[in-house]
């Protein structure tokens, strides 16, 4: 499935508290001025606590070739968030079997200057550990490149060169607590 083929999929519209209020297509939700909708951002971490970043493919309709978290997406209306997120991790970076834990929510609005498309998302941040023996196998239609980075190095680089990164990356990285970046996942509630 290509990034463009998902533009007709349905997303769940939400209010500022994350309560469902309807649905629309991915394309409509991202057409200026945008409609607030449920999304997720996933970080997969290795045994040393580094997180996997992906460089978004050139074909992405929003913020192509920018570095972002491991995987992003939208659950279908009423779909289980962790199942939808695990599916996107497998689709984007080829890692199956990641058990994900929610660590917070980051709501944001961002306009892509190159496409005129917008992100207006109630973004659930999830973290999971790389399964033993798993190796990322990115789908080139989704991902241009991947790299492992410590959270502290990522935060420093975001401050030095923010334009190389997707506009939500600083906010979703901020949801990673020290417990969330340790070797075992812990539940943390938060609404950003």
C-alpha cells in the first residue's frame, strides 16, 4: 500500500479532549485548515534505549524526507490504537511483534509549506521494545532511511536543526519520560 492510497481511508475526528465526534477521510482531515483527528506516533527502542527514527519517503503527502519517529498513522474510527500502531510499525519499518505502551498524548497543528497540506492531530505516543533478533526492514515506499539515536542526542539535534525533522517530533519525543526510555516499558498517563 502506498502513502497516497491511504488518503481515502477514514480517520476519527475528535474534540480537544480526544472525544470522538465523527469521521472523515485522511485527505479531508489534512486539507487546510485541517480537522482535529486521532493519530499515533510510535517509538521502537533497542536494548540500549536508543530509539529508531525514520526519514519519511519522498512520496509522503506531508513532510516528505523529514526525519520522524519510528512510525506514524491513524487508527480507523473505533479501532484499537495499539493494534493499529503495531500494524503501521510492521508496514513502515518491517518490525513485527512489538508490544506497545501508551506514554501520553501530544496535540499539534502544522502546515507543510511544500504541499499546503496540514497536520491537526490528537497524537497518542506509544513506545515498544525491539523484539529479540528483529532487524528493521523499511518499506522504500514509506521510508527513505532509518537510524538509531539516543533520546538525548535527538533532543539536542532537534534544537540545532529543527527543519530536518517532522514538526511533531519534538512534541512526541517530549512525551518520553525517563521511565519510558528505560529498558522496560511503563504506563504513564498524560495529555501533553
